[in-house]
């Protein structure tokens, strides 16, 4: 099977990191490729960024369909363009945020999301509400640094990430922590060791969920809301 990791922003370094994370967990027969938005924004940190990034996601899915891709992962916390991608794709499309939430819900009764920057809390809360899991994650915590700070040295964010995670464990009774940004993937190992609770990374979780759906012969329903768009998509 062929799974494409779609990065909704234009920062190729993030795509490379997400593909590496996906390849670490992918089954031996799974082919992983990456797709970076050809236009849009360098990072998705507000509603306007999301609106500008979504056409790039749709464009990447359209290219994936031409390449024979079987399933997709949206590698941006908040799952930018997910509904539109599901309309365009024939195979399953899983957002890293919903994948992380569903995975965390299976291993912990209460869990916390640590995301960045602070204004993106709204994205995490939206995904929680859509998943119906807001009672399992009563508080979203944030680190107030730009997403692009993850590009060169994500390890520099380990200390503030651990600080917020320990507060989540102590004050919110969290029993698992979700990394709220694709760029934080390098923190999984050291954070897990330091915190003593599971740390869930959404891209890896989404890859395994897409593999599972494909192996079961399941794909996105085209009956109603995610039906193929009624009009041909304009070229970018």
C-alpha cells in the first residue's frame, strides 16, 4: 500500500521530518511518500493560515490520486483541510490530530494536548469536540512559541514541553500526553522517559490507522458529506 504524508504548510523540512516519523512505524510492505503544499503559508497558526493552506492540501491529494496513492495522512495539528481532502480522495484520509486523540483514548482515561503557539488552542479544542472526547481531555495546554521554532531545534522545546506536561499530570490528572504539533516528533522518546506516561505522536498514529483501514478494505464513505465534489476542481 502507498500512503502519502501531506504537509499543509510550505516548509519542506517539516515534511521530511513527518515522513521519517511515518517510516519508523510503517509496515514492511507500506510505501511512504511526502507531499508539501506548493503554495500557501510557512506554518499554520491561525484561522487565516488554515484558509490559505487548505487549497494546497486539496492540490496534494489531487496529485496523489494521479500517482495511485491508497491513503493519506494530514500532518498538521488541527487537521487542516481534512474534510476537503476526504471529498477529493478515493482512499481513506486520517488527520494526525484525530488519530492521536483516538489512540490516546484507548490507552488512558484522561489525556492532555500540549500544542503551540497559544492561539492554536482553538484548533485542538475543535478536534476534541468533533471527536466527542472533550470530557476525556478537559484542558488544552500551550507553549507560546511559533511553530517554525520546531524546524531547526525541536529539542530546545523539551523543557517547556515537560513543564506543561507535568502540570497536566498534576493538575488535570492526565495519564497520557499528546504532542500538539508535527514538528515536535523528536520529543517522543525523551518526553516519554521523563514523564513516565505514554506520549502520543499523531503522524505515527495516523499511519497505523490508515494501514488498518486499508487492510480491512475500508475507505471514506461517499454517500453524503464526503461525496466527490459536484464540480471539477479548478487548476491552481
